[in-house]
C-alpha cells in the first residue's frame, strides 16, 4: 500500500501574483515619477543657469560700453562749412550746416548731436492675450577697442527680430576714421549680444530741482522718456538737476530724448572790462548738471538775421569758471564779438547755446527666457556713467 504526501505543492496563488504585480507597478511608477521630477528640476536649473549666464554677458558688455560714454554736443561726424555771412568754421555742427548721418542709428532722418534714448514697445499674442513688451534703444559715443587700439565708436543697442521665437539684443558698432574720412567697419558690425531677450528697458536717474538754495527738494527717481514727458519736464527744465533734454515723438507709444542742454540765452557783455561776459538762459536755468571746467558752445543763429548782416557773436566754446545759484554763469575766457563798423555791441546779446552732459546713472532692465521658455527672469542693473 502506497503512502500519499499530504503537504501542498509549492508555488503562488493567482491572488498573490496579482498583488505582487500591482506592488511592482506602483513601485516602478514611483521610481519613474521621481526620476522625471529630478530630470525636470535639473533641466530647469540648467535653463536658469544659462539664462543668468546670458544675461550676465549682456550686462557686462553694456557696462563696458557705458563706462566709456562720451559727453558731447557733436556726436556724429559733420561737414564744418563757411557761409555767405562770413561765418567761419567753428569745429561744431550747426543746425544750418550741411551734415551727413550715414550711421543708420535710431534716427536715420536727422543728425544726432548727443546720446539718445528711444522708448518703444511691441505686442505679442499669447493664448489669446496681448502682452506689451519694452523695446528701447540707446545710441551713444564711447571709447572702444578696435584691433588693439582705442577708438571713438558709435554704439547702438536695440532689440531685433521681436516677431520671432528668439528675439535678439543686438549691438551695432562703427567708428569714423578721420584721416581717411570713412566709416569702419563697412558695413557696421552687428554683434548678437544675447538671444531670447523679450524686453529691453532703459531709464535715467533724475533728481528734482535744487532751487536757489542749491538744496535738493526730494529724492531722485528713475524715469523713462515717456514718464519724464508725462511729469511735465521740458527743455530747458528749471526743475531738472541731473540734466535737461529735448523730446521727439514718433507715435503714441514711442518717444525719445537727447542728452544735451540747448536753447536760447543771453550774454551780458562789458566792453570796458575787455568783453567779460556772464550768461543766463531764457528760463534762468541753473545748470546743476554742469560744473566749473565744463564748456558751453555759444553761437548766433545766422539765418534769423537779415541777409548780409554780420552777427555780433563769434561762435565759440567758453569754459565755465563759476555758476551762481540764480543760474548766472561766469566764464574763464573773454567773449569774442565782432562790432559792426565803429558801433559798440549792445550790453545784452541774444544767442543760442548747447552744453553736453550725461546722467549720473542709467538703469537697464531685460527680460530673458531659455530656448524652451521654461525659465523666464527679469534682471536689472544700475550703471554709473563715469563721464557724467
């Protein structure tokens, strides 16, 4: 008689297998989820690092150009001509002179006497919503290095290809060879400073008028050209401590300003004192952005005089010796006048003036994204303008 083994056969039941498979699927899903999150965090971190690296490079390039910005009233090259009213060459660009502007800067249609900031915008539709982006431009003269030697170059920063997926912050550079009288390089060099820049904003530092007591009346503020215009700041502005500016508008959402002081003024001459003169603007502007040692270009608008009449004032640059609190400027040099015949010039002579200056600081704000638009950052930096 055979014995039968009463022990059950080894193995897993169908229920045990289903439970094990479910646990394995859950565990695998958790592991995949963790790895996916780690990958996303890694990619986002790398995107952030790339965004900051690109922004840092752009800001460093801008800082290098801003550090050598030149204070000038004759920024672009011009032809210094004589005219039929015996006006001699004066080494300055006059409004009635023939000039040329082949640089293609922000204002191709006109001569730029001084650095300019141009405020602009563009719109993009994202998921049915219109988003307004800043697209400012700045155009100035600076000391740059070209082939190992310093040159006075013309630099223009602006956004390009804003209708594409990767807008570009570009730098346009060209300099004028005075000996050969040509622009180099030709055509101008375009540098792609940074890709995926969606916004480029430029503001200047403004301090309210100090008053006759030479004291500030309020803290400084950051303004764009449009904000400055909305606040009623005009040229010349008796409330401006940092500088005054000339406006030009293209349309409702675009404005620009020139970094220069210009307008009408009066020379009080004293023939008995060797034509020592004091100068005041029409609005008694105190010129707080200028200091002793700076220079003002004084000239008389010839076309406003009858044909053939010789102007009293000889175009000249005068060095500031002292600026009184009421806006009276005393010069180091004697004023050169041209008496008509034996006549003595009147004690007060109307004239035009231009004075170059720069703001003490500029603030640049850029919004930049990575190529997948996963990391979008807004970065601002304040640049001190050394020449200002």
